[in-house]
């Protein structure tokens, strides 16, 4: 075989390989387009069934949801809160009659983590009665993704029973606390969160994690009803609990919180002093200016920084205190005051 023949064979082989690759790409794209088209039609079908008043049609559609693709499409449609859907009692009845609810309940015990996750996702977005009973065990699932789906799904129905379930999850520490707290920190949960604090006290709960989580959630919710409970926790809690209470009071506190936060400025633990200094600026009561001015020379940098930032946030009285601190005998106090005033000037 001469050089020309070898080159020709190599060229022909390359062309054949490129042709096969091109055919594979085209066929894969065709299959993907076909799947996507089928999925889009199925989602439209599900939306129309959910929006209709025809219960028999809804039962038939729910009964047809069996394989992975169908479950994914139903979950996608259910997550669209803007789409019309039947009342919960109708979904509950037709879900049971169609067999969908029983299948999903059984699927919660599947060996496959993704299968369990899909069942949790659909049950959560159906918002059926006894949803908390069904989904709370999944907060302890071996698969961390399933646990995340469960913690996101439990509060969707805004059922007060979800609050103690999520507080129990805080105690078990199988989920990152932030994931639980962000779901609890909602206005609908405030009454139940306050009740949970009372129950933790009644049980003599010694672990800090539940109270810390509840306090932070109440801060996120920003409801003034939480102020008395947070003042009480600031007075008598563990250090971690008191820090969380001080943080929450920055969002829910008012005039009653000011003297308690000012007392916390003298605590031996600098993290608590720093959080109290920050909270006093958020509460926005100008009578806190003298207390904040007094800690501009605190040994801890964070306390000084938060005190200066809070004075800046309190308007003219705070600015006057910062101006006075420019002549403070402590150079660290002078530095913080100068920095806060410079930031104020830059901010206009």
C-alpha cells in the first residue's frame, strides 16, 4: 500500500467517523426535542386538569401520574403558585380516589433517594391534610437532598403543626440550621414559634440549638409580638441564646427593649456586647445614644465598630456623639468615630 492509498483510507475513515458522530448528535437532539415536546404537552394537560372544575377529569389525570417523567412534570406544574388549582379538599379527595396519594406514600420508602425526593416534593406542593405527619420523618432521611426537599416543603401549607416539627429538626442537627430557620421565619409561624419557646421551657430543654433557632426565626419574621419573649431570653438564656435574642430585638424590639440592650452592653462576653450595640441602632431610639457613645472605647473591635455604626444610624444626636468622640482620649474610639463620619459624608 503506497502513501496515497494510506492517506485515502485515513481520510475515508475520518469522514465515516464524523458522519457517525453527526448522526449521533442529530439523533440525540431529536430524542431530546421529542421528550421536551412530550413533557410540554403533558404539563399543559396537567394545568388544564387542575384549573378545571371537572373532578372526574382531575381524578383521571392524577391517577395517570406514575413514572419519573410524569412525576417531574406534575411537580413542575404544582410549583407554579400563579396557576389556578382546585381547593385542597378536592385535591385530597381525588388524590386518594385516583391512588396517587397512596403511591406517593409508598414511594417515601423507596430505595432510590431521587424517587423519595420526588414523592416528598409532590406531597408538599399538594398541601394535603396530614402533610406534616407524612413529611416530618423525611427530615431524618439518609439522603441530604431529600432532607432539604422536606424542610422546604413542610411550611408550604402554612400549617402551625409544621413549626414544632421544624424545631425538632433544629434539635437533631441533621440539617443546616439556616435552612430550617429561613423556613420558620415567616409571619404565619410567629404564634407557633412563641408557643414553642414556652414548651421548651416547660420541658426543661437544656440544649441551646432550639431556642437559638426560634429566636433567629422570630427576628426574621420581624413581628413585634416577639419582643417580650426575646427580652426574657436576653435576661436569662445561655450566652448563645442571649446573642440570638439581642439580634432578634434589633428587628422586633421597641422602647421596652432599649434598657435591656443597654445592660447587655456591659456584659463580660464581647459577642453579646457587639450584638447589643448593633441592635440598638436597628431599634432606632435616640435615647440609646449615651450608652452607645460610652462603648466607643470598648476593648473589642466589633463592639466599637457596631457602636459607631449605630450612632451613625441614629441621626443628629448620634452624629453629635461621633463628633465629640473625635477628641476622645482613646485613639481607637477616635478612629471609629472618624471612620463612621467619613462613611456618612461619602453616603451623602
